[in-house]
C-alpha cells in the first residue's frame, strides 16, 4: 500500500503526462490535415516532373539523358526506366552510365517552391563505363582549371548510390581494360561545399576472392584523397597497368592498400602498402626465386609530366630486402621505368655463379667468391615491352679463380679487395672493377707465369681488362695492361719491365737450338687471338746471354737491343718476325719465319743484314776455333733457309766485306791476314750429308805456311755443348782469290785456289798464282788422321828460292826455275818423303855461304878465298825424293867456261855420292892452278878442245872427299918434263880437291872467270 506522499506524487505525474499526450494528438491531427493538402499538391507536381527533371539535370550537369519512361514513385520521387547517360570530362575520359532504372529521391519541401533538389540517385544494377581516348590522359593538367572555372560549390547537392553494379575501365594503360563486378557505391555532395565523398566496393573480374574497397574525398584536382584496399589480385590483373606483348608479371598474388592525395600544382601523393606472394617477373634469373614479401612505398605523381616518382619505398622478401626509389613515366603509350632498388641482403654468391654460368664457353671455369659486407643495387629501366634490368654490386673482397679448358686462356688465381660488379639484361654479361691485392696468372702456351700480381681488373661488356697491373715475372718486376675481348677472343697487352729468364723459358722453346737467359729489359705490346698472335717488342738484352746452336753466342754484358720487332704468330702454323736490332754499335735488320710441324716450331727462313759490324763484335759472339781481329764488316748478310717441305734440311748463306780481317786458327802461330776482302759462306745440311763452302776474295792476303794450321773443323770444343749439339761431319770447300798473296815462303799475285777441309783431310784441290815473272799451279792435300801431306806442282820461270825454302832445303842456289814436282811426306817423319820432279834453272847462282857451310875448315885459305856467289847460265836435273835422300839424274850444269854433267844423290844433313864429268875451257883452266900446273893447257888451246875430267865425290856434305875418276889423253894432258910422274904422284897432289877449290875461288862466278 502506498504512502500518502508517494501516492500524491504519482497522481501529479499522471496528470502531466495526460496533458502531453493530448497535445501531440492535437498536433498530429493538424499535421495530417496539412499533409493531405500537401499530398494533393505534390502529386500534382510529380505528375509534371519529367520536364522539370530533364531541364534541371541538363542545366546542372551539362549533359543529357533519356528519361522517356518516368514514373512517380509515391512521395519519394520518380523512377526512370532504362536510364542511360554519357558525358566527357574535359581533357579526360568519356563516362557512360546505363541502368535498368534510376530512382531519384527529391526534396519535397523545395519541390513546393518549384525547385528541384535531388536528395539521392539510386542506380542499382548499373553498368558504368569509363573510357580514355587514346590521345588523352586519365588525369589531365587542365582539370584544375576546369574545376576552378565551374566551381564545385555551385553544383547542387546530391548523393548517388548503387548496388550490384559493374564498372569497366577501358584503355587503362595502352589498350588494357579492367572490370569490376558486384560494385556497391555511395558518393555524395553536401550543399554549399565543394567536397564530393564516397565509397565503393566490388570484385575484380567477377572473382569473389579479388575484392576491392575504396573511399574518397574530392574537392578539386589539387585537393582529394582516395583510399583503396585490394586483395587477391593476380599477375594478370596487375599487367593491366603494365601492358606488353609478353606479360611483365608472369605469376603472383597481391594484397594492396593504396592512398592517393592531391596537392597543388598537379601533384598527387601515393602511399602504398602491399603484400605479395610468389611474384615472378618475365625473364627473371633463375637464381632469384619467386618473391613473397611486402612492399611499402611513398610516391608522387606529377599530372603535368605524368611521372610517378618514388621517394621512400621498402621491399622485403625471403631472399631480398632493401629500398626502392626512382620513377615510372606514363607520358608515353607504354609506362617507362627508371627504378632503383638498393639492398644489402641478396643471394650475391648464387647470383654471381648464375651470371658466370651464362657467359661464353671461353669464360667457363671462373669461380668468384665474395665476402660480407656488400651492397647491391638493381635498376629497372625501359618500357614494359622492353624492360632493361641491371644490377650493381659493391663488395669488400673475395677471390677470383679461373682454370679454363682452353689452353689459349690464362690460369688465374687472385685475391681481391674492393669490387664493383654490374650486369644488365640487354647484354646478359657481367661488368665490374676488381682491385687485386695478390695472386698468380699463368699463360700456358708461352710458359709464362706472373706472381705477386696487383692492380685493377675490369670486366667490361666487351671483355676483361687488367690495367694497370704489376707482377713478378721470372723473378723481376713487370708492369703493364692486359685486355681480353671474349666476342672475338682477343687478348691485347702492353707490358714493360725487367725479366730475368732462367735456362728454360718460352724463348728457348720457340726455336730448337735457341738459348736465351739472363736479364731482359722488355717493352712489348700486342694482341692474341685463338688463331692469330701479333705483338711488337722493344728489348734491351745487354745483360742477357743469347745463343743459337753451338757457334753463336752473345755473352752477358755485350750490348744488344731489339727495336720494334713485329711478331706475327699463327698458332701451330707459322711465325713471322720482322725488326731491327743493334749488337754493340752494329745495326741489324732481320726477318724470321717459322712453321709448326711434328709438334714443334721449325725455322723456315732467317734473313739478317747490317751495313756495318765491328769485327771485335763478331769475334765476341762467335764460338768457332778462330780468333778474328780487324776493323768492320760491311754489308754483312745472313740467310738461313729450310730446304724442302720436311725434315731438317736447310741452307745457310753468309756474306760480308772487310777492309781488314785477321783470322788466327786456335793453336796456330800465323794468322790469315786479309785486306779488302769479300766473304761468301754457304753450308748445307742434308739428311744424306752436310757440306760447306766459302768464297774468299782479297786484295791482299797472307796465310799460314803449307803444313801449318789452315782450316779447322767447325765443332764445339766444350763437352757440354758437344753433348747437346753432337758434331756432324761437314766437309768444307773454299774458293780463294787474292790479288796479292803470301803463303810462306811463297809470295805471288793473281792467286786463285780451291780449298777443302773435313775431319779426315784438308788442302788445295787446285791453286795457281803468278810468282815473280813466272807462274805456279798445282794441288796440296793433307790427311789429318795420317798427318801426311801431298804436293803436286808445276811452275815456269819461278824464282827457285821459293821452292827450295818450301822443300826446306838449304839455300844453295837461286835463279828462275821451271819444272814440276810431286811428293808425299809424313809431317811427323821426314824420312817418309817420297816424290819425283824435274827442274831447270836459268840464270842461276850458287850461294857461297851454302858452299862454305858445307866445306867449312876444309878449304885452303878459309872462307875468304870464296867469291860471294857462283853464277851459271843453266842447270837442270831430274829429281827423285826418297825419305831424306835426294837422287838427281841427268844433272847438267852449263856456263860459258865450264860444263858439268853427272848423276848422284845426297842425304839431307848426311853423305853425298856424285859422279861428275867436268869440261873446262882452256882459258878458264889457265886460271886454275891445279890444272895449270899439272895439265897441258896449251895443247888444249891448240886443239880447241876443253879439258875433260871425271870426279867421284863422296862423304858427308860438310867434309866431302873427291877423287879423279878419269883424265884426258896423256899426250895432251901432261906437261913437258913430267912424264916420269906416275899416276900415284898425281893422286898425291890431290888434284880433285884443288880443282874444286879453285873453281869456287873464281870471282864473279864461273861465267865471269873465263872473260
């Protein structure tokens, strides 16, 4: 039960409530009455609304639409059946809208005042098409001007909604299209404001999983904000914005959130947040797996230039993460990229391996290992049709190894410091710069190895460069540059430095008999290709030893420079070398040709020529058994030429001229002395035997004497050289000519000879010369193994003393001799002398010195009793030489006063045995005491007959004994009163000795004694 106070309060509230109810009921009745009146008015207005709607919309929107079927929709407005409209955005797209019906909700209050205010336009199921003409942009710069001129504030307030609509965008980028289905849209504009706002949602390509939601606020092209979210987008959907004949995106799924904001001067700020999965680009390197990750970006779009510029963007996937900047230009029919992606997290090692594997076959075998940290930049340029991808990697260090299967390429093992590597899809080849700290490079074809290599290695699009670089080669520093172009497989190089060649080196292997070792100062530039090597060499070989075969050697310290030597090599085919060299002061031009056969290089030809070479230089560089002195060789040439196509047969031709040349055979006391001489040397090496020839023509020449050392075998004396170059028999022939010649004891002019020398023999197979007023000719033969000499000579009116000295006889007589001789003798045993000869001497004389030496201390009165010489008019004999015995037959000695005939023999330095017949004229006999005192001189004078005596001379030449072998008739011979003198008495008085003694006393010779 209620308290009185509570009951009183409730009663008061109920009373008040009843009064309020009555008020609202009264108000509702009044409103209903008014509404009834208004409804009647509105229905009247709506019945005439079609004309009003068409006029209003056409005036407000600047367009027209079909509204033939317009119906009143109760009190809400009107319904337009088969609604369709189209209009063009100035410098923008063309918009077409079609709907089964459009419901227009109208402001009834304004309608009472004949003003049409559309509260909402509902176009459910509408088909909306936005088509960009090919010559226009979606966002044109003039839109801002249009908005400013028209003014959104003046546009009536509206709201447009729709459900289950479709939206198609045509010519999105190029000719691509985009379609949305199930679109729910709702956008509106309030009165007295320029802002249009709204939202929409739908699915892309009618695929439920591809959703799109967007909200926007638009005031002007310089003030708008659009926010959109999309999920389930595929590569095909994204390729709408990236048109190309071949899709740029091959596969992938994208969920994106994007915001577009308009700013003054046509700038549009774009903010993007994207998650992507299994994203794969066209021609993406296999080393980069399909990407799954996120992308966040902030970019600006310039509506004037149609360029989208990324200022801050980050991308991250399982393999890669980094920053993105750059631009995308939509000013052309196809988008053009200029994007840059920087990362320090990327599979660099795998990428390098992939890039190297795609290189030409010649680069296979390259192994590049890198170290952390590193930084990689990826660049995307070009259009969607022709995108160009490039990569730049900056690395701190690593190693580079190259072991090619092609022997024409070098083996490389390098330690690297700073590296910069680039690659682009256009060339498909890596490029880079590598700083080399240390390492080795080996070039197998030449047998050259460079150690301690340092420098800069550049891998360019056209090839590989090592420039500059320094290294140790053969223990000496080398600097230079090397460039390799894989396109034509060409290696260019430029090297300089000191090279200390060991005994075995590439130059030694170039030519079988060539040795080069020691210090070389080399500058070399050239190019190497698989089938062609060319280079130019400048080299100072003063401190090097250069030798060819056993006979040529330039010693260390001897000046030698090679200037501009051009070398042209066809690998395993040919080598051509042309250039100039200087040895000491001699300038030499040379050319060489090699051919490759039998797995080695073979010299085909060599030509060298010098206008002037110092003889001392020649002597210093020749390892032959002769010592050369003199001045210079003029117009010296050397030609080496292979004979035939196969084998080692070859010919050598050497020429030169000397003003003065002395050649002294080793071990000889007397040299060849040649003046104004021309040399022509040839030798042939043949499988069947070797030969040599030399042509010597001199104005003045002096040679060693016969029997001395003339021509020595040309062979190495050094045991090591002899082992390396086994001696091969080479008989030599010589053609000798001299205007004036001395061959002790001979001397003559107009000398001509043909000489020969071999291991077994040497000599002159023919010779001739003018000696005095006469001429001599013949041959000389010396057998080395037997030490036997053989002389055959003919002479006419030659001074006799030459022959006497040549035979090593005492200087007994002189005169002009005519005759011939042939003999053999063992030089070690004079007793082996054997020969024959005939000679005749005219206008001769015996030497008193010789006679005195033989009869010393046996002549009465001593040497003073002899005249200085004993002359005669004719002397002849046939000679036979047997050991040290000289047999003379048919001896005849003639003079005006005496004639001697006889036979006999003598032994050199031994006994003589001669039978002589002497006929003395009476006038001469009177001057001989022995004859005058013992013979009847007057009787001979009266009978006009000579006194004839016969003698037998025996005993040693230094003390001969004479005996009368026969006397003239007694009646004529003995003087008056001497009959009693017996023959024994005559012997006692020693007539033979006295007669001989008196003969030698005749002053002026026998001829002069009778006058």
